């Protein structure tokens, strides 16, 4: 088939909790297409949620551009929007090829092919697979021997062998940053929730994670591959000098897995005189830090570190395969605070089999820590994750039908844990926020200028600051701070444990 126009879409609808980042996966695809097929395609990028386009507007854009191929990248919470747009594409032009990649595609390729109008699913890293696929389609050759895809043939789903991950990440050209309006993103709440300096940009410096947390995806595999420090610095210089970026959000799974490399990147930023702020919205591994690294981060411009702690229960750390040494994390928090780097903690409550004492222990650990900010998530179950299998063993009589849907809303109003145990996890979560922030909000503002600076940035969500300040006034003293409705162990019985 003749392919002249390629439309790449990041689907999704905007809502008040939505976090934004530049669509790195699609930007890498654009750069690889430009490298391997120079001048052959007219390529357009549409970011639905970032520009708050409704489906009528999406229809108009698709019809006007009239693509020969449409490529999507989405997470599971965006899958419904993707399915609707794929339907629109086929209504406009039934011959247009539709391709999906990204986290949702890699795990739920069969759901995608059954429930949407997507023709081909790219599984795992997409750069090599997508370019080979384009080549085959252009020549009208069979795609059966393209590794790393799934598609339907004679009403049967064909899954080809997995593609080997890209070993030399330096060989991949930088994302097509010229496709991004950085000023527009300055008006949006990024993954880091607030930003110190605008405009900001996300970057990947590595791919893959060797750990086996029961709730995590595996899109980049379990063997970590690293970009060289020099390659990372070259991209940061491009972003800061050519596009005026003033803040970098590093979104690796674990940036500090190779500590010597991470330190070298910091050293090069200082040596090159790059003036940039740095944050880690995806988190650093808190038990793999050292004092020297944190000092180097500060020198390089780091103002904020997130540690994904999840739980203070040793039993649950083992159950979910996180196996984090929280005593080392406590020390890392102190080192960062000594450097005037704001520390955030991510916590998860409502794991399958979690008890009252374990939830209370996690919240107390957070409140007693030197963390400046705390985020308390309620656990969300997704199919095809080890955590789902754990839940099925813990609650054998529970009806998991609803939780088998891969497009399950991430911020569901009724968490799985409440459905399984009857415990009001939302109320526990709200009290955790109040208890945590009422003790430290003024000291944080006094000792860390970041929040005051961040409030002035137009993209930072006002609800964040409203909620923090409301914590001072809405907190109610209860006999049981974290469990106001469930006072005794008998009342808080966890089924199936």
C-alpha cells in the first residue's frame, strides 16, 4: 500500500486529576521514521488530552489530514478513548491502517484487537518494530515475520515472537522535540504535579527495571539498558539551548540503578555549566542512594526527589516483591533534606491481605518521617499482574469480574480493598493526608522555597495547594486517627487472611 501521511495520536480525555508529559514514545517514533525514511512521510502529531480535544474535534482533524496510517500510544486508562478514535478513523477511511503501541498494547493486545478497530498491535519497544512494519506495509509484504506484533488473520489473533530489546540506546535519535509546544505544556500539570521552572520537559535516560514489583508493568523488560552520560547531556543541552527548557523531569524506572553513571551525569551538568532544575516524578530507589550522590544532585540543579516507599510493613514489602530497605530510605531522606532538596514519599494502602496494623504502620511511618510531601494511593488491581493473582488467593470468594477489565478506571471511587473487606479506604486515605500535612506545611514553606515558587507557575494545579491548606482546618481529632469507624481488631477483620 502507498503510505504518504502518518498521523500519530496520544488519546485521552482531560480531567481534574490528569497529569501530563510529552508523548516520548511517539516522539521517538517520529525521529526514527525521519532517520530511516528521510522525506518520505508527512507526519502529524495530535495530543488529545493536552489540548482538550473532544471526539468531534478529533474527527475533524483526522478527516482534514486524511492519513494513510494512524498510530496510537496509550495507557490502559486511555484505552476507551483510543477505541473510540479508532472507530472514527475507520468510519472516515476503512482502508486506513490503525496501529497501537505503548503500555496498554503490550499487556492487553488481545483485548485491543477484539474490542477496537485497531489492525496491528506493537508490543514492547516500538522503534525497530514500527519502522520494519512500515516497510512491509509499503511493499505489500506479509507481516507475519515482523517480531513484536499481534494482529488478526482469518478472525484469529496472531502473536509473533517477541522482539529483542534495543541494546545500544545511544543509537536511537533524540525525540522529535520540534513537534512539541513547550509553552503550552507550561500551562499543564506535569507528572511531578508542580514545577519550579518553566518550560519543563521529560526525558528517559535508561530503559528497563530488574525488580519484580507485583503491581508494575514490564514494557521495557527486566534488564536495564543505559544511555551513556554523554548522550544524555547532549539531549539536555539541546532542550535547554534550542528549546529554552529550564526544568528536566527524569522519568526512568530507576535512574540511580547504576550509581556511578548517575553521578557522572550530574558531574557533566556542572562541568558544562548547564543551568537547569531537575526533578524525579517517577521516583528514585531510596535504598540505593548515598550521601555523595545526593550532594551531586543538588549541585546539578535537583530540587525534588520522590521515593516510592509503598509500605512500611516488612511482610508486604516481601509479598509485593518490592523488598525495600526502609531504614536506608529514612537515611536518604535526611541526606536530601540536609541539602535542601524537597523529598516526597509515595505510599500505597489497601494491598490484598493488608491488616489494620499494617496500614496504620505505613501512615505512622510517613507522618514520623522527615518527608516534606506525602502521597497516599489506594491500591488498584489490574489483570495480568502478579498482584491480581495474589488477591485471588487471599479472597477466593470475591467476584473479580469487574477487575478483569483492562480499562478499569485508575481512580475508581470505590477501591478494590473496600469491596473485598468493607473497610472505608477513602476515609483512611483522607485522614492520612490530614495527619501528614498539618504537621509540616508551614515548616515546608519556610525551609523550602520550592512550593512558593511553584504556586506562581500557571500550570500547577490549584487543588493541590487548596487541599494542603485545607488539611490544617479539616483535620478532626479522633480516638483512632487513621481508623475513625473501625476501632477494634474484630471490626477490622480482613477476609481471607
